[in-house]
């Protein structure tokens, strides 16, 4: 996965295989959890829907608060050891989750679990960026995402016989299986050697415990823009099923087929879309294309409320196609932008800050999308207008981000004295 010559590795070498296996294990366990977790918490633990929702909401807030501190820790201690620690943290959390007894213990364990879950994706990206550069880095993230989608599908299939048993031990087995996958992932990550890079004076000055990324207004603007586009996740997982059931003539049986179409397109096209992703200006184009495609998705969904069964199905299939293409382009831009524009020595922090947009969307997105569905076709047209605005803002926001940053006040005098001494 790295250019030949850096630590003797080459594209598709051992680090690439390790990350592929880690991603597959992680997503297999997560697929098991997503398929049966809600049923277990309601029927096995005895939580009410309100208690479940409150616990998940508290967990989302905890995940938001933990992300940037974990990024700061990674810049001080290294992204790989922090990522290994997060895998073990998740293993412990899922083990505890299998034995919770009420709403308080559920909320506490769920908060600990979500803190690690939300912190892990930027750490994965930081480790990949430590191992490779350019097209290699984006290609590696594309392969990881492809493998993860395969794992989610397989995990859901593996959960089917356990769900059919409908016994408490079967639900616990799913959670403990997920915990075991994180232990194996941590052991595999220990075998990946990350090259040490000497830190220059700018990196040394920036490597503090203060989250300066939260004060970088240009970077925060791109983070917010990306957070709006990540709404495609909730559009698919929440908006599409509700829309099909409440506002279209399409059969309910079409919903899993539309999900399968999205998964198949992501698996088949993610790597192809990532080729040439690091060409000059490609990140800007990727983000803009994502916004326009998501705007088209909103328009197609609005139109799907009108025709009969066949017409609605055609429009829904087209909407899933444009949504998936927007998802693919947004992912590519999201992998390249924070790595390209993070200051030296603060990559993990900036990746964590960038991930805050994803976390905010995960918390607020379901509320926004359910409101959109409640408004009927007008709601999707309103969301189309939001994505259109995002598309128009992409160029000026990214041009501002691409302007050179001034040197930190601590570093500039040092560089000036160094120039005078020579």
C-alpha cells in the first residue's frame, strides 16, 4: 500500500493486507451488533424505547466530546498505539454491554463504547497517512471502505440464525463476538510498523495539548460543509425507508433491495472512483460533485411520491444511484482534505476535528431527515436547496482553505534568527 522503497513496502504489501483483515473483522462484528443490538436491548435487557433513545443520545454527546482529545493524544503518542488502545477499549465495552442490567448501566457503557467508536475512524486515517502518501493513501482508504461494506453484509447474514434462536445467550454471543473481533484487530495492528518521521520546529511548536484545530475557521468551514454532505448516511438509513412506507406506492419489500443496491454499488465502484483522487483540484471537484448529486437525489425522492408503483420504483432506484455516487465522491474528498491541510505535527488532531462534522450529523441527522419526510415532497425540495447551496459554497470555501497559513508566532522568530545566523 506504500510506494516501494519506504520501509521496503510496496502497494498491496503487508500493511495493506493487515488493514483489510482488521476492517473485515471490525465490520463483521459491527454487522452482528447492528442486526441484533436493538432487539437485545429492548427484549433482553428490558429497556423501553425512550430509555434506549436517551442512552444513545447521551452516548452521541460523549462521542462528540472525546474525539478531539483522542486526536491530541495521538499527535503526542502516535496514532498507531492510540488506535490499538481504542480497539481494546471497544472490546471491553462490548463485553460489558453484553451484561448490562438496566438503563443506567446501559447508558454508561454505551457512552464509553461510543467515545471509542467515534474516535477510531480518524485514527485509522491517521495511521494510513503515516504509512503512505498521495493516491496510495486515498486508494488504501477506498479499499478499507470496500472491505467494510462486505463485512457489514456478512455480519448481518451471520446474525440471522442467532436472531432466529431468540434466546438471551444468542444475543450475548453477538456482542461477545464483536468484542473478540476488536481483540484480534488490536493484535494485528501491533504487527504494522509505522515509520518515525522527524518533527521540524513548526511541528514541535504545534504539538501541544491545546486543540488549535477548533480555532481554525477555514478548516471548520470545510468541516461543516462536509458534515452537511455526510447527511447521505441518514438519508439512506432513515429517510429512504420512512419515505417508501409513508409517501410512495412502492412495495415495502423494495426497501432491502434498495439497501442491497447501495451496498453493491459501493463495493463495486469505491476503488474505481478513488483513482486519480489526488490530482490537483480533485478534492474540490469531488466535494462539489457530491453536493450536486445529493441535490439530485432530493429531487428524485420528491418526484417519487407522485407516480404509481412502477414509476416510484424507477425513481427510487435512480435516487439510490445518485445518492451512492454522492456518497462515493464525498468519501474521497473526506479522506484527502484533512490530510492535505492539517498543519505539521497536528494531523491526528485535525482529522479528529474534521470527524466532528460526521458526529454532529449522526446526532442531528435523524431529527432533520425525519422532519424532511414529515413535510412530504416539499421537505426533499428544501433539502435539495440546502445541497445546492453547499455545491455553490464549495469553491470559495476550499479556495480559502488552500491559501497558505502564516507561521505560528513561536516559530517565526526562530526561523528568522536561523536565517540571520547563516
